[in-house]
C-alpha cells in the first residue's frame, strides 16, 4: 500500500499519503463533466475532488485520533478512491484488555460518525446562511452544486462505511464482535467472507447496470479484504513466533580493527547487508554494507571502528518477533543481534525477517486451511 502512494503532508503528527489509484476519482469527475462547455467546469470539478479529499482525511483522522487515545499509535493515513486506510502501529500498542473488542468498535465507528456529523452541521449552516437553499434538491452530488455536495459526500461516506463489508468500518465492527469468541485471525477471516459477498454483489450489479464505479468499489473491497487478511496473519506470526525460529545462525562478523577495504571484501562474499562488529567475545557495534561503501568513497580507506554504529539493541532468543519489530522501529535499526547468556548466537535483519515471516505466515495459513477442511 505504501509503495503505491505518495506523501502529501502531516496532520497531528500523522503522515498523510495519497494512493496512486486516487486518479480514478479524477477520472470519474472528468467523465461527469465531459459534456459541459463552461470554462469553470475544471475548477468546479477540482473543487469537488477537494471536498471528497477533505472528507476522507477527516474520516481517517477520526479513526487515528481515537486509536491514539486508546493506546494504539497511528503511523499514517493512505487515501483511496473509495475512502482511506489508517495504518495503526499495533506492534507498539498498549497490551490488549478484556474490552479490546469495545475499543476496536469505538475506533471503527468514529470515522462514519465524523462524516455524518459534518453532513449534519453543514446542512444546518448552509440552510441558515443561504436563502432558499435546499439540501434535497437535485443534483445531490455534482460540481455544479458544491455546497450541497459537502453534505452528500459526507452522508455517502458515512453510510457506505457502515456497511458490514470488511474492510469497511461496519465490517471492522463485525470483526470486533467475532473476536469475543475466537482469535483475531479467525475473526478477520469470518468478516472477510461476509465482505466478499458485498464485493461480488457490487461488481455484479455494476456490470449489469454498466456502472463501472460500482465495479471499482467491489474490486477495491475485495483487494482490501485480502490485504487485511494477510496483515492479520502477519500480526499473529509476530506475536507467536520466537526469534530463535527465524534468526540467522550462519553469519559473518567484522572486527573494529578491520580496514574498510577488508570489511568490504568480506561483505562481497555474503548476502548480508548488515554486520555485527565484534571485539573478542564482546559485540561493540553494527555496520551496514552501504555504510562501508559510502565511507570508502567519501574518505578513502579507514577502519570499521570509525564508521560503525555504537547504538544498537540486542534481543534474547526467546523474544517474539513483535518485540524485535518494536526494537527495530524504535531506533530505525536494520539489525538486531540475538544473545544467549551474553554470547552472540544469531542475528535478525529486516531483510531476513520479512522473508522468514512471509514464509511462516503462508505456512500457518496452509495449516489452518488443512485443519478446516478435515
């Protein structure tokens, strides 16, 4: 999701990104105005996009701020043509409580409530401020009726997100209710099955009515549900897998007394991108292949000791992957040495962590499917 989006700023410390598929919204607005001859059409069309954009941002900010108040930091918001996605840093969340499902419901319903509140306030203000203004006059949502569009964009966003179609907010409420009686992965999968029914209905109705907007909504719902399922399995793996199950035990180390040229020569013969720096039996730092190369280019040959990072985290072999991720993200690290009785027994890097977890997640998914079919 992040790789297909571009950053546009920050609000309340939360990064705002626009997904590249947002251009579909521009296409829809253009198709609505294709027959118009007014020179102001383009300006009005962009203004309508801006209304949708602002409404989606406020919707997702509602999620993010309530999540933050509930102990789950929000890392960013990605805007999509049919809404947005709030990326929550669940690895750094406060421990779940017995009422975690209520917390999840509260976070989920906040977004639609924000939109419905905006619609209600806008309707009252516009009716009072503009003589003869009618909220229900036609067209409800069009660039030629921007004031009325403020009301109806938010009404549509609020009601649409309340559909019990995961990953919409109504579907997240369903998942929270299901999670009272089953683990989060199973609850997510059950909510996804219900959401897939809505996805197929949207696509079928859209094809029958030749309404490509409905087809696109169904398609994005389906893709979003699959991404959410993978994310749920991923989080399950984070909590249950221990570092000793995925750590690299066959790895190269460097000495602080190695020259940069010697260190780079060693690095050429390994797939590692990051290296522990060890003096005797003590680990004294870490250094990356890229750092070695940059230092060699900038200052010529020197010693590893001068360029290694002396700030690093270590982990015990029994720690969970969730713990490792928290340590990696807290200081923007790319390697964690794994120790046992103060001895270096392995390393975990972002590179091998992502590869190992994708394999573990897929393996667990296949096992679960096998058990379900028995």
